[in-house]
C-alpha cells in the first residue's frame, strides 16, 4: 500500500468514526427519553388546565433532555382549601376545644398569648375562662362547665372579635401576619411538637371519617366537621414528584399539624413550612413564634402569610438568609410552579416563574391578578368539591381589592404600577 493510500484510508476511518460519534451524541437525548416515562395527569380539571399543567411537567420534568435547567424545579403548594377542602387549622382548633387541650395562660393573662390581643378581648377571655383552671393547666372547654370559655375562644379565633362584638386584635402588619392564624399555634403553648402531632392525627382521623357536610358541636355552636383531600391535587403532587420536581407545602396553619396532613399526599415533614413556635426546656412550645428575614425569633411579626410566605420559602427552600429573604429573588432561585386559593398566597404565587394555579374562592386581590393574567402564566380552577357560584359583581380591583400593611384598602397594581381594572368572575 502506497503512503498516499494509507493516508486516504486513515482519513476514511476518521470520518467514519466522527460520523459514528456524532450519531451517538445526537441520539443520546432520544435514547434517554426512550427510557424515561413522563407522568400523565388524571382528568378532572377545568377547561385546558390539565393540558397546561401537563405541559409544565413535560417541559420541566426529568424526561425532557432539553429542559430549562438541570437543577430540580421547585413547586410550592398552599395547603388549606388548595390541597384539601376546608381548613386543617380550623379542624385542629375545634378538636382542641372539644378535647380540653388549651391551657390557662400565665397569671390568667391572655395578652401573654398574643401581642396583638386587645384589652377587650383579654378581659372577655378572662371573664369566661379565668375560674376554670389554674395557670398552665388545660381548660375544660369540652365540658358543660367550660361552654362559655369555648364559645369565647372560638369567637376570638374565628371572627377576630369577642362574643360582644369588640375587636379582638389590633396593630399588626396586614402583609406579614394574621393574628388569628398565629393565635392557634400560640394557644398550643405547653405541649411538645410530638404531642401536637398526636392531636393532629386524632383530628385528621375524625374529619376524614365524617361525611361531607358534617357538623360538630363546639361550645354552643355547630361548626364544620369534615375535611377531604382533593384527588386532583394529590395526583398533581405525585406527578410532579415522579417527574423530578422538588415539591413543598407552605401553610398558615401550625407546623406540626400540617406535617401530619401532608403525609397523606406524600410530602415529608422536612418539606412542610407552617407557622413555627419557639420552644422552651423539654421541647415545649411557647407562645412566641420563629421569625424570618429581618424578623427575630419571638418578635411575632411574621408568619407564613402573604409576604411572610415569600420570606419563609426563600429561607427554607432556597437557603436565602437575613433580610434578603424578604425580597423577590432572581428567577433561578424561585419556584417554577405555585398553587394557592387566597390573598394570603399572593406573594409566593407571583414569584412562580412558569405557571400559577389558583383555586377560585372569590378572594379579591388573588382573583384580580389571576383574571388579569398580565404575563399569561395564571390558570384558574373552581374548587374541586362544592365549588363556589359565580361572583355576582366584578372584583373591585381598581378601588379596594388590595389591602395595605396598615389595613387600608386600595387598588390592585401590576408590577409596572398600572392599576388592574375590575374583573368579572368567569371560572366557577
């Protein structure tokens, strides 16, 4: 073989090798996709919502070799009335009252349970409950003798007012805390998180066993006595997890309570962010709360509520520390998907970069933003069980749909500060 023939032969072998290598490289994503199964969502969604959610899974899931990034995409769900029908915090409060598990506060002073409790509310609670137990001991709110105490506690918690109609709370930041929501874990002072999880398991069993529409007697009132998981949301959470999403729950119910309920949809306790108490010796919960961002533990001014949810998600999911956790993060450090049902979920929903699911409960600011859909990333679904009827009047987006930090109502504004016009309720 001549030298020239040898050169030509080597060139041909090299070209063949290059073609073969190129074929292997080009076929690698296809081969990967062939061995990966993308979860398919079950039916039961409104309009094209199932298709939009499936598109999210297809685009960001691990089976797509061309997905936007290689890190696990984050999905965050609110809990009450988003993943379940009804409120597990309410269910827990009713169980505590029926079971006599709320303790008399130190020195009988109810202001030690919340820095926002008004003097009128503290007096009403002392009058109704003061003679029933010594400080630190459980109040017999499930007995005939404790009926008046149970009624007063339920009124303050459920209506933010005393039975006589006096305001129960005052002086809070309406974008970072809701005192009545915070009061529930504060009333669990003296118990350990393990004990509260036991309370939650008992309440969960009762509420899941009760028929849809059931009532229970608390004090002298008949209140909601049932909770159900939404099958569609359970399926969505499972599908996201199978597709490689990092799924979290962010709730304004107490941390140990939501931990117990979240197991029912396959979300572990370390992926639950609820209202968190500080603890004392022996792991007993105190009446003070853990802080986030610039808010220190025990300041009791920020919970997982509106802007507080943003802070806690940034802190726990993305590892942002200090005051920076209160700010909107770069897109790469935000959830791609979020789901909620209330104005309490506004901030973390707006932070989602790809898709935002809203369960329609006729909440003003939330529905203003969802129906305005200024960036095309909002989808609205009726409640899966007992959906609300169409709101008869437009949402007051241009006038009073937004509530400022001091409680003052105002117009709902887009990110560019333009005012959202009033919106008609169309998904019901």
